């Protein structure tokens, strides 16, 4: 327990090291394009998330050269970042990952942590969050020691959109997602 | 009644103010002033709790932060608890960690849920935890500070702060102060924790979305009274998934009316499970008529419009507690954030430390 000014005890237990973790910006190497690559989708269970991810997956295979959507899983606990076994499974079964949709307090933060975990394991990842959760996403990026981590932002809310609106949203974001996953610039 | 016990002589008020401002500057405060936690003060909490300082009593996976007995004690001291409250704080914290809702994203949720802590046993009176008039309201140090200790621990030890990792859309008033003792003296039933298998000093807890009053000074018919609760429990706005969780904290007048009519605590829970809800047509009007086993409700076609959809799933998960004054028929529906385990946790601490009203801990407790 660190003692501080005036003998007042610190209630955080964090200590200076954890408060100011050095940035570790491990990004996976980007492929030049998605041509022939396998796409993994990780659904965080929030309403419309899986529909959105599948719509993006369709666009990547039909219009951006991806070979297939090769793995789709639903998180058991949307609040908790992916563990080693999930990361390993994705690394085995796909070449790039798309995850989200961060549309709630804890799942948005966890999605950012997921993206950072995939990148550190060498998998390019695109994390999708609604714009209402940028601050909590940034707070989690700092907790994970990757304060500058970037994700794909979309307009809030997502959960109340109709199926057609979700598909339209996927089309709007797909080029930015491709840009995030490859060396191509976002259009 | 505490005045004069803490050796007020010789206190430099300017220094006290500086210490309070220092704690604000560190970002430790929930908005109200904090008591500066010194080694000597925290050691008295640790002695009262009777647990090793470095014992880990909480870990939040997503932020990889840990709560130890020491950190809980520091935050309890800062919250304004007296050392002898610490066994109740420890039990409340342990009870919360057993609730599913706190192991996931509950503390970060847009719901901004509040811990409900209900205390049973002689320790209520020994510590002066309010169980009667204004039991949900302010004015009583243990009620106000035990819950605050939980809140400060979440903020400081887990690092979950509003506008950062804590994402409450609106939150709720009194989030960290919903601590009530049961009014065992005027309850017609055994203490709640005893009914659940833990007699004596114990706490039960869960996370709440809100508390909603039911004012019924209008009927002596038990079914009419229960129907008034069922109406509040069944309201559609509180519904997200197939079922929603809720309980009742009855005032003595309502509890006694029901007991006189032959209702046990279990009978009350069962009646509320059977009668709280809405028809499919009513739910269709708000876009919530379709429910699958998992996942949020969604708009459907309103098939079978008169079908009754029950709000509550299981009478064993309906809290029925008694608290408040006997001066009116005013009770509270307590609306769960997720669910309730139905598991009381005993309050354990060095007996001498737990029962003393004096702020100094006996020598044997310090070394026991």
C-alpha cells in the first residue's frame, strides 16, 4: 500500500505503474488487401450486432475479395474481454477479425480490449463502437496500455434500427472497415 | 450521539479542510467530502473485520483490478464508516460478489444500478442501522456510509468512474445509500435472512434499477393490496428481457395486513409472480410483446392479444422484506438490475469489535 501526502492512504491499489502503463501499440501486420483472406466475426450479443457483422461479412466476400466468413462466435459474456483460447481459435481459423457492436457501457469497453488482444496476437481487427461510447472505449484502451488504439465509429443508436437500416449501416462503414484491416487507406 | 467520543480537542480545522481537498484532487471522491484514511484509522477497521489485510475479496476481470480487505477498509474509512461497521461492509461486499450481476459489466452499465443491502440481526441495533421511519432516506450514519463504502471501492479499487468506464445514462438518486435494516420488531414474519437459512446477523443484497413507492391506505383486502404492487411490478417500462426481477420492501402496516389474512412471505411472493404482468396487447402497444428465452424483447404482431405475460419468473427470487415506520401504508417495490441469488451472507467479525459503540477497539480485538 503506497503512502501518500500527509499520511493519507491511497484507496485505489493501483500505484503509479498501473496508472501510467507505458503504451504498447502492437498492431498486427496489415495485408495489402482482403483478397483470398478468411474473415472472422465476433458478436458481442447486443441487439443488431450479429446482423450488422454478417452484413459486413457478406460485403467483404462479395465486393472486397475476401474468400469466406470462416468463423462466427457469440461472446459468452459481453462485459469481459476475450481470453486466450478465443484469440487462439480466431488466429487458427481466420486472417482478420471484425467485432462489436459496442452499444452499451461494459460491452463497448470490452470490445476495445478485444481488438487490442487480437492485434497483439497478430490478427488485424476492426472494432465497431457507436459514437456514444467513445470515452469509455478510450478509458479501456488506456487500461489495456494502448491509449491510442483506433476503432470504427458509427452513429448511436444501433439497437433500434430495422434490418434494412442495419444493412445500410454496414454498407456505409464497409470501406472504413477494409481500411482498418488492410494497408489500404479508408475511402 | 457520537459527539465527543473522537477526541475533537486539538483538531486543526484548516488542516482537516486541506486533507479533504487533497482527496478531491486525487479523484477519489464521489462528490462529497471524504474522511482522510490514515494507517491508524484503517488498522482499527482491519481489527474489527478480523480478516487479513491482503486477503483478495474481489477481482474484476475486464480491468484486471483487485479488491483486498485493506482497500475495502480504506474506502470504508473514507466513506465515513465507523470501524465497527466494517464487518457489515465486508459481508455486503462478499454478498455482492456472489451476485451474478456484479461479476459482469454491472458496475459499468448504462443502467447505473445501485446495491440494495438489507441487514438482519442484533447488529442492526448495536450499530444503529435505521430500520424504521425514513429507512430509505437520509439521516443515519451506518445506512449512509456502508453503501457509500461499496461505491467508493468500485470507483477507486476497480477504477470505474462516471463518464469513463462507468456509463450510467441517468443513474439513480441515492445509488450508494440504499442500505436498510429489516424492521424485525414489527414484522409478522421471521427475519428475511433467517427464512433463507442464516439466522442472526446477516445481509442480503442485489443490484437495483430503482425503488418505486406503492401508497395504499385504501383497502383492507389483501388481494386488492397485492394487486396494487402487481400493477407497479408489471409496468412495461421496466421490462427488457422475457422476465424482469423485482421484490418488495413492505411497511409494517402492509406486512401485518397480509399476515393477518394468512399470507406467509412465500405466499406473498407466489401471488406477485402469478399476478404481475401485462397482456400481449398491452406490451405490443410499447413494442415489447415478443420475448424469446434469451435476448431483449422486440416488437411483434401482437398474436394472442389477451395472453397474460408474467413479469416475474420465480417466487424464490422475489425479495419480501419489512422495513419502515408503522405510521402509513407506504411500501417500496425494489426493481432488480438483473436477478437476485437468494443467498444471505452472515456478518462475521470479532464479537467485541462488532458490538462496541466506542470508537476504540479493545486490545484483544487488535491482536485477535
